[in-house]
C-alpha cells in the first residue's frame, strides 16, 4: 500500500504570505504527527492528532501555526504571516496508534524569502 | 524542553567494523524509546520501539538495548556495510516525542 505522502515537496514563499502543507497518512492510521526539522537538528515535535482531534498541540511555536484533520485522515498544516525563521523541512508521520512506530512522509521543504 | 542527547554526533568506520552509539534521555516519565534510520533524500524509517527496561531488540546486524532507570539506549551495528551509512535518530516518548539530533554514520568501503 501507499506510504505517507506530503505535498508540495517544495514551497517557496515570500515573508508575510500564508501557506498550507498537506499530509496524506497511511490508510487506517489513527495517529498523525507534524514535525519541523531545521538544518543540523533532529525533528522538532509540533502537533499530534488522534483521529480528528489534536491530542497535543503544545509544540506549535506560536499562533501563526495551526493544523487540522477534519475527517481523521488528511491533515493540513497552516502557517500565517510566514517569517524567514519558518524556513525548514516539515515532516508528517502517521502511526497505527499512540506509541507505535511512526511512518514518515518525504517532507515539505519550506523556504520563506 | 527535554534533553535527548546522542553521541557521537558523527562517526566514520571501515566496512566490516562493528560500531555503537548512545542515546541519553530523562529517566522520569518514560513511555517509550524509538530508533529511526534516516538516509539522505529519504524519510526516517523505524528500526525499533522499546518500552521495557532491559529490552533488547535485534533486526539483522542491528541491535539495541534499553536502560530506563539510568536513561540510555545503545544501538549496535555488527559488521558495518556501506549501505548502513545514514543518520540514526532516537526519540524519547514521555508526554510527547523528543528527537535527538542524530548520529551520522559513514561506512567507508
């Protein structure tokens, strides 16, 4: 079956713009995670969904970041008023349940000019 | 923010050598420890999920041990091959996931 997919693979935007990053998890996986990875760092946790609800959004850096998963499958990470510091690779992962192994997508490389 | 530390940061070994590296994590509020392998231009791939103190897991030439009381896990690779070259990430699962910065392994043919 298909793995986790993320679109777009690359996104270049200007400071102040709004962007949406999409994650399609593995079918049937109830848990979905968003991470941000900056150069030389490990993935930094942003938000975790169990089903449709955000079970833990404590990793979102500020209120410009928001994520949804309205039907418990596809998730969208939304960033308002982008800043240059938001430039990073945004990784999505899904899992059959909490604390099970995570399956990662290829990431979206966001560049804010 | 919790400290999940991995050492060494990078490692070069000759093909055929065995090697190991360390992940250190808080010993309180432990739920699980994950190991992932991340090759360049690919997605991280799960190696092990470890939950019990004293756990030892093995997959081919790669094995891992877990000590939750002292807060460390070792990853071992026996007889390293060039295809083992990757970054090895550990992730501590307490209240949320905290990834280390990884150990970058290069196996020289």
